C-alpha cells in the first residue's frame, strides 16, 4: 500500500520546523504541509481549552488540504490537546512530549533539567512522565520566558539571545544536572547558544536532548503501520501556511533554515464549537 497525500505538521509558530526538517531528512519523498499559528503564538501562557480549540481548527484546515497524518509539532499543544484530537478525528496523530524517558535512562548523576513552557509543566501528562520514567531521578523544571519570541523573530544569535539563554540555563547548572531536555520545539534553534554557555560555564559534560529525530522516526512507524508511505521516488515538496504575516514568516524561515519558501499563504482560522 502507498499514499501520496501530504503529512500535516503544525505548531504555534516556527518551532515545529525543527520537526519538519527531521521528517524531510528521514523521508525525503513525502509531501508536507506546515502550519504556523503565528497570530496566536506563543501557546505557553494560554489555557488548555483555548489551545485545544486552536488545535482543532488547525487540524480541520489540514484535513481539508488532504493531510493523511498529522504531527502536533508543539510540546504545549501536544500535552493540552493530543488526547482530545485523537478522540475527535480518525486521522493518525503523532505528538511530542518532553524527552524525560531518554534523559532518565542516560543520566549518570540522576539529576536532569527540563526547559519548557509553563503550560507544559502544568499539564498532568508531565507529572505522569516523571512518575513513569524518572521516579528515581531529580527533575529540575525551568521555564524560559522570551525564548519562543526570540526564535519567532529569528534571533538565534547575538547579545540578546545569549543573555536570555544564560539567564535560564545557569540555574540548571547550579543544580548539578548532567542532562538537559529541550521541552519546546522552538528551543533546538537555540541549542548552539545553550551548548556554548555550558562550555564556558562548566567543565562537566552536559548532554542536551533534542527529541526531533525520535519524533520523525515515530512518523515513519505510524506511516508504515497504516500503509501511508509515499510511492514517489522524487523529492517531496513543502507548502507553508500561517495565521500571521507571510513576509515575516519568509524572513524567519530564511534565517532559521536557510531556505526560501516556494509555497506559502495566509490563513484565517475558522473556529467550530
């Protein structure tokens, strides 16, 4: 079996591009739809019900554009709405949660740090992850106000970004952690600054965990299990959609991925009660 329809990927903004590029690398023949809800970004301070309604509207749009599988490429949206989406739509979903499990499996000090949004930490699923996979590990939580906004503006280097990275990574290093989990899909774009700060601050080796490759592998497993793999041998294409400013998204994608978007359009979400 084969299915040449596109894979839908969505995020509150451009953070999900870290997932998109991994899917492209692992499955280059797949067509992709990328939806950036930049008009409502960031999701981290929103109530769970609002995130669910935004997610539902985005899924409706992606399905109307023939998506065969949908990747919720946002930790905050996944913890708030993934169960809800699976209960209301028959399409397969792949979500993302902070990589507590692999971090707990590899830590030597039994002390890990998680960088994420407040909404992610407040969700019951985060406590469940700790109870299930890290009950014998100290998990230090750190919210990072301003990081999502930095990435949305393409500010992944320079003094401002360096200062904000130092502000929120420093407390983790003081807590003697040996593993840092990037619990928001925006944060891998700041990984070079995070690792640079670690190297300047401590001689100890700190493992930084980015879940994007594992999420892409799960996309492959779900496609295979449901007969959704593309039959094409040629490279797939990406269509981009945004609820915000198209030109702003063009500039940010150019900065973050070094590419020009060939197909991009503005979308106004329609909310369904």
